[in-house]
């Protein structure tokens, strides 16, 4: 059984995580980006709440309609990442 959680993304939207790993949207084409040392990297976009096919229901269900069928995933909890402490080492 998969565990579905959400984390706040960089734009303030919620990002779906499946078993602790960031989800990947199969309907958005991957973006080629230049990485370190001139390498080409492929960047995949996650399933986020900013997508028009996603809705978070009142009973904490992630509802997806991008495939034409409505799929509801039960969200266990929202994972909140705490900011890193600015430790200064002398």
C-alpha cells in the first residue's frame, strides 16, 4: 500500500509525494536543462496542486482527473520541512 503525503513547493503550492518520493506528472513533457560542466539533464515536473486537474478535497483526498477518470488518493499528512539553522562555525 502506498503512502501519499504533500509538501509545500517552491511556488507555495502543494507537491504530491508517494512513499516519501516526489511524484512525476506523466502528462507534462520533460525539460532538458544544462547542468554542471555543460551536461544535459532531464528535469521532470511533479504533480502539484497548481495543476487544473488536481483538487484537494475537504476530507483530505488528492483528487486527480488528468486521465479522464477521477482518482482519489488519501493524504496521510502534510510534511512540513523546518528551516535549517544558520550555524556559524568559528
